C-alpha cells in the first residue's frame, strides 16, 4: 500500500507541475491575444476564450495519459488504449466500474480521481477567469464605442 501511495503522490506532483506550466502557457496565450478582447467583437473574445479552453483540455488529456502510462507500466492493462480509458474514467471521477485494476494497485484509482478533481478545478478556475475578464473588457470596449458614437 505504501508503494502505491508513493507512486500515486509522485504522479500527482508530476501532474501538478504540468498544470502549472499549462496555466503559464494559457496566461501567455491570453496576453498575446488581448488586442482581440479589447475590441467590440464578442466573437473575437470567444475565439480567445475558446483557445484557453482548448489548451486546458489538452493539458488535462496529457495528465490522463500520464496516469494511463503508469497503469500500463504497472502491467494493469495490455494496451495504452485501455489504460487511457480507465485513466479518463478515474480522472473525471465518473467511476463506471466497467474496468477495474487488480487488488495490488487499486489504491491508484482513487488517488487519480482526487488528482482529477483538483486539476479540473484549476482548469475551470483559469477558464472562468479568462471568460470573465474577456466579457468585462469587451463590454467596456462596446460602451466606449457607443459613447464615442454619441458625441
């Protein structure tokens, strides 16, 4: 059990590092596209927020792949596809139960679920921050345009 706990916590730390890098990439992407957000176009803001969402989803899928690779390394599954599927079910906390791991490594499932809850929460927070900021700035640009058209 201690071995699985150490494996799980180490994998969680690796995923946390990946998530931090991902959030930094998202911030960089957002800053590079701020000029689109400061326009009166909601479609332009939506494109930027959509890009943020895409980057975050790719990051979560990479974390699922990390856990799936661990399961494959531990010989819990015969191929990466099955390991990735099981990992996705755990990470998203769906818990279908249609595929289960052996008694030897079953503790890793709940650890991955805990990791998924935390990392999806970070992704959701980053996405909502971008969305709120983009909508605020787009509305402000629209108000400024209306004010300048009135004068």
